[in-house]
C-alpha cells in the first residue's frame, strides 16, 4: 500500500503568497510509503508552470457594491441546477451559486486541491488497484443562511445524485453523469441493487473519503476525478432523512424513498434555499426570464480567497433581435458569448466609440446538428453523410461567424492542444465538402432508391427505402428554437435548398421555445430526427458519457463500440501522458468523423461585450476560466 499525505494548511488572511515547489525535495520514507507535505503556498507544479524564487502578492478584495445586469441570448429555463435539463445560461447561474469544491481549476486550467475548502488530504493507492482520497474540510465553511457546511453535505452529493430514486425515478437525467460514476460500487448503487454506496464514506463532521474503482485508475486528469461540491442536504431532503456510515460505505436512512423526497426536491430544484458559492438565489422572474442573485456574505472565497465584488447580479435572457440595442442603451451591462459575425461587428463599433469594452476568446466547443441515430432516416449513416455533403459548411461558417470562426470535422475545438498536436490527422479527416453527387451516391449506397410506390426512384419527389418490409420516406423532422439566427441560416442553406429537394430529401421544421426543445431533445417524446444546438466541452475534456452505449447522456443514441471505447479509454492513461491520450483521442475523432452522430457547423470566437460600468472583466479564456470565475474579481461603477 502506498500513501501520500497532503496537509493543506491555510492562513485566513487577505493577502496570499504563492511560490514554486521543487519536487526533488520530496523523500521516499519506505519502499511502500511516500509522504509529501503541501501547504497553501507550495502546491505541486506541472511542466507548464514556471518555477520562481520570487513571491507574487495577490491582493484580495472583499468590498461589495452595485448591481450588474448580465444578458445571454440563450433562453434560460428558470431551473438553475444542472441535474435535469438546463441551458448554458442556467448553468452560469448555478456556477455562481456553487462553491467550496475539493478540487479547483485555476486561470490556466491546472487542477489543485482547494485551499479555502480543505484542511488536509490523504491519498492512498490500495492493493486491489483502487485509490482512496480522504478529505478533511475546514470547520469554518458556512452556507449562505449561516448553517455550517459539514462532510455530510459532500457525501450527500454522491448519495443523492447517483441514487436510483433521483436518477431514474425522478428523471434527473444528468445527475449520475458526474465524477461519482467512477466511484467504487457506483453501478450497484445507482441501479438500486444496494442502498449502500461503497465508494464514499462519512468519517466525521469534517472528514469523508472517496474510493475510485480500479478500472478508472490511472486517470489522465488526475485529481479532478475527486472534485466534488457540497449539496445543501437540509434543503433538498426532508429533515428526518439522515446519512448512516457502514463498513461497506455510506447510505441514507431507510426512510429515503422516491415518495418521501419528491416534494422537497421539486421545491429546491427551482428555488435553491442556500448557497455555498459567491452568490445566493433571490428570485426568478418568469416574465423577463431573469434571475436575481445576491452576494453571499458567508462566502470565504474561491481557491485564492476572492469573494464577490458586486453586490447584486441580474442574469436575464435577451433576444437576438434586441440584445445589441439593450447593450448600447445600458439596459444590460454585460452581453455574453456573441457569436454571430454581424452582432460582433456592431459590438466592436461600440467599443470603437469608447462606450464599451470587450473580451474575445476561442470557444471551447461548436455549433452543430445532432442526429438521432436510432430512429427514422437519420438512423442510417448514409443519410447523415448525405446531409453533410448537401450543406456547404465552409460558406455557412463564413456567413454566420463573419470570419470569426471556422469549420471543424470532429468533436474538438480549434483552440484545444490536441487539435494542434494532431494537425496532420485532423487534416486527413473527411471534410464532407459540398457535393450533390457525393450526397446522391451515399443515399444510393444506403438503399434509398425507391419512390412512394416502391418502384425505382426517378429523380422526382422524396426518396424511400425498404426497411423491414415497410417503405420509409426520406423526410427529416427537424426541431429548432425560435429567434435563432443559426436556424434561419440552416433554413435557407439546407432545408429549403434546391439541391436538397433534388436529392430526394425533405425537411419538416418545427419551431419552439428553447426550453421546450430541451425537453424534446432529452426525452424524445415526439420523435424528431435532427436538432441544431451548441455544445461547450467540459473542462476537463470528458466525452465518454456522450458516446456510452445506452448512456443517459448519449443524446444522439449512437451505439458504436469503437467510438464508445475510444472515448472512455483515452481517459484511462497515466496523468501527464499526453502521447497516449492523444493517440486514442485521434482514434475517437476518426470514428466520429466516419459515423457523424453529429455534424459540427463551426467552432468560433466568442465576444463578451460590456459597458464601461464594469471594471476588471478581461481574462476569460477558452473554457478554463469563465465568466463566473472572473466576475468575482470585478466591480461596477455608478452610471
């Protein structure tokens, strides 16, 4: 058994000093035990971190004042938590209210134990191949209502969100697709086979442990595997439900049942009653699609001790037809993630006038078409390829982004290091360049050679295919959201294209609100074959959920062992082994490019525009440091 003891010692001061640590100073004490002491100013460095003998002082502000109005053209749902179906805008709000993780990512995307949260960490490599982390949290952490945060709240996160009662019975489709799916005993617990979660233990009021299943050791992203935030157990669950510790793991008391928890969960999921993060929930206005958040006075800060500098945040939906006017008049102070080239140009005109500022960063994701690969015509790869050939994505990207983006041909963003390192492999991917002939060839190869009467297709009307003795028309049911410039461009360049009609394909477009679209997309209640959406890759880059066969987060329903195995196996290499990770990643991208469960449309630059009221916003970077991170370092001035 190998053990590394990592004591994370904090001095609760307003100025923190950080200096590099020489890893050569660590000494082996025995052949089977290695100990390493890490304090707040000597956390481990990696190859990309420059070591220095000079200390850098970071002054942490605690003043709070003013109101900031944030606008986002992605319609929010009014349900901030990510465990059911929320939008990226809802996720922003959730992140503003979340805090005290065991592991944090800094401005450069480096993962470290969170010094504000933790007093001590013990890592243990077990003889059976599993790995255990034992965490001791500080005893001065509080919820926004003043109640003490305990180890029980961290254990609750794994027990509740992985439970069959929440994950299956209450339909929290995203709940178990977190890092706790890697915990020992996850399958047995989440399926309801047992009510004891073997991989997590409640040890005391301030300590708990997580054990990772041996099949996920090693893990490329290292300690991010045990990143976990507290869940406000007193709000989500009835007060008579408790957590019990057993020798085989933690469990809820026997009165934990779907019937007993449904009412409290249905209330808490829409109006969180306590927050551990920089901001706490105040209200949601359904008429204006706007959240109101207030600075959490109990919050001790992020990993650097930084607390909120802005007292009140109003986060609202703004339609694309009015958002630039609202920005110009000051109705909103900060407009997030502008992607359409015409809107970017309008925002840059305001910047040139001196009334606004902006931050530009490469998007860690893309806009795309998602195909349902288990129903209708899009279950056939030849149809997906034909659609790809019939959409001029180069022209589409140029038109939509106005030159602020480009086409990608797989599940990657142009800014990712893998894309640069595997440049030749990326260049060799099928770009599905616009070609009517290639589209027709793909359809004919896929058996779409009949007309409505079962006779040979003569070039008129919709094509048909014999599927198990029944004629299937080549009609694509397309679901899209209202007030969406991407949808408008797709209508012109794809759905109403003369070449699409000549190829024998028909698109039926259904327009609905974004919230309605999310529900359809996740639950397949009506049977749409295609959606146009946007995706932001998680940090760390983890897509095994997305392609897992029969996985609840596999929303394209692609079922391919090669793709699923590659997406999973690229994570199971030694931390820091970029070569091994990259080799499997390329295999995953190549298989995706062949099968096209999705069709990426563009990976682009985002521009966030803001009025001169907002100070200190610059610093957003490629998904590793986002609005909810940087906003803590900002202030606002009166108009």
